[in-house]
């Protein structure tokens, strides 16, 4: 009898898909906060975007709000 064993990926596809979805939502929330001129929320979502970009292994976006906050 054949037994199919799938290798355990370090980053399973469903987790990567969820991370991309979260990144998209974070960008929408960041843009809304920027339109509302809510600096506190802009910083919150900019940090979240950075963390998600790190998880995905992609280049981090630059945010002037983060430079001014620190």
C-alpha cells in the first residue's frame, strides 16, 4: 500500500496567504488613518506593515511617521 507523506514546509502556504491578507488589510487601515490624519493609528499600522513584510521576507516600506516617532 502506498503512503503519501508531504514534507513539512517551514512556512506553509495557508500561513503565507493569511499573512498577505493581513498585509492588505493593514495597508487599507493605514491609508484610512492617513486620510483621517490620525498619527497614532498611522504609526500602529506602519509597524504592523513592517512586521508582516518581515514575515513574508519582502522589502520593508518606508514611513516618515516612524522616523518622526523615534
